[in-house]
């Protein structure tokens, strides 16, 4: 940083700190922080900082700025159960504060007024964490058109995925915003050896689609890869419920089978990530209605059960599967199907069945000598395979197109 920048930043920090002190006092007068713990947004005593679209080089103290909110309404109003609209994140922005990650977003709207926002972050680790972590959120500036804020206490230079949730005066929480990627600031800058050529952006995940999975409780996702190539590309699959985002899986092919729960519907987004840690722009959203949590009265229980046992070594494994007829009628001819959870899992050879693999989907077809399975009886089949580091067992199985009990 040049000396002129240091002096300019210092004067800027002094001016902003003065304005911010007034805003902090207004927050204290307005009342306590909401029980939700969201960053409060009462009407500030001071006007928003001039030129709010620009981010200052020196930040105000944490929690020192407020976002204007509409009047919460007169006493006696009916109980509010309507959540705010989801925040629309416009993208990351540079905040010159060590460990900080800045965001710009459009304010949420609500009939009684938005009183705060929550921020959640996720970064790639090994093994991967399924959940996002809630972090601190400081507001830098606010106008009716946009809000600038930042979270902090992150790992400098690390790339994070971020989403926001709005909270209203009644405690209702909005749907989570879409995912946005940003890099945590290192201040002073960390010297990084430049790459010989600029890094290509990861290709986009386009035309994301969601359909019924191979068995209840699962969804099959497919998408197309945009133009361009990048080394060791991974497609990171995320699932949004009514309350949060979760990391579900990663794959090197443009398809995945992921688990769902008991919400009425789920929304999915795919983020491309390259070997350098760069995230590309997220895919379109795909929403899938979850099936009823309990079968209808006319539904019949599974008539088969599959037990999967494997022995794993550094780059390979052997799997043994026991296929049992739990129904009351004889099975004469069968085809077992399941989906590997990792793109690097491959069948190399098998026995007691004709084995084929397409993508991550594996099919085992009965031979003439073991095609009959009487009620209460079993057939044992197996295969050897390879993997690229992780080898989780399949989640689910179907026999002749119908789901089996796993385990």
C-alpha cells in the first residue's frame, strides 16, 4: 500500500468512524438486538454514507452501521406469519480489512419491515462439511437500492460460498439467497507467485434439471457443461430447503443422485470448482417436489432387500451383494441396479451376474443358473472395482425397476 493510500484510508476511517458512532447510538436508543441474533436494521439517526456504492478502504467498527427499515406497524395488528422476500445478492466486493469478505445485495421487502440479515459461509475442505457456518455480519452502507456489508474472521485468500437470510420484526426468516462465491481479503496483501498464464474460468453448469431418483427419497440431477475446460473440474452440488443450503456431493461428470428429506420441495444449484479453488458462476435453479413422507394406502412394501459389503484398499475394492426375496412370490429373472456416489468408482470385473456400468449407474443381470429367487431365499453376487480416493457405498438399489430395502 502506498503512503498516499495509507493517509487517505486513515482520514476516510476517521470520517466514517465519526458518522458510525452516531449510527451506533441510534441503534442503542432504538432497542435491543432481535432475539434471532440477526444484524439489526433500525432507522439510523445519520444519513447513509455518501457514495454508498463505493466501499471504504478502512472500515467502521463492527456493528456500527444500520439499514433503514419500514415502520413495523401499529399495535394490535394480526400476527405476522409472512416471511420477507429473499435477499438478491449482486456479488462480492473488496473490503480492505483482513479476513473480510464483502457483499452487495438488494434489500429484502416485508409488510412489517426487515430488521436484520444473517450471513452463512462454506468453503471446500477435506472431508467436505455438509453445513454452512453462520458468521458475523457488519453493515457498511445502505440505500433503498442496495446494501453493502461484510463478514469476517475467515481464512485470508480462501474462496467461500455465501448466502444471506432476511429476518423481519415478527421473527419470520426469508428463503436463503442464491449462492455467491467470494475470496476473503488478506490485508496487508499476501505475495502470491503469479501463474504463467491467466487461469481460465471454470465452465458453467447449464440447463440444470431435477427428476425422480432411482428410489424414494432421492433426486436425479443432470446438467450440461458450458464451453471451456479446466484441470480437475469438480461440480459441487448444493441443496436449498426452506431454511438453509447444504453441500450434497461433488462429481466430475454432469449428473448426480442426491438425497432429499421431508420438505414439500427442494431447490438445487451446481457450482463448478477447479483445481485452483476457483468457483465459476452458479447454475440455474432446479426445484423438485419431494414425495409424501409416508406411502399411500395402496403402496406395497419392497419385496427385496440388498446387503452391500466391501473391502477397500488404496485404489481398489471388492464388493459382495446379497439379493434377498422378501416377498411372497418367486422372482424368475432379475436385474439389480444402483448408482455409485463418486464419479471415480468403477467396476472392473464381476461374478454371478452380467455386470455393466454407464456413468455412475451399475447394472447386474442374472445368469441362467441363478435367475430364480424363491421367497425368503437369496443370491450372492459381487465384483471388484477401482476408486480415486473415496469409496462410499451406494445409497439405494432397485430390482426389476422396483426399490429394495438397503442394509
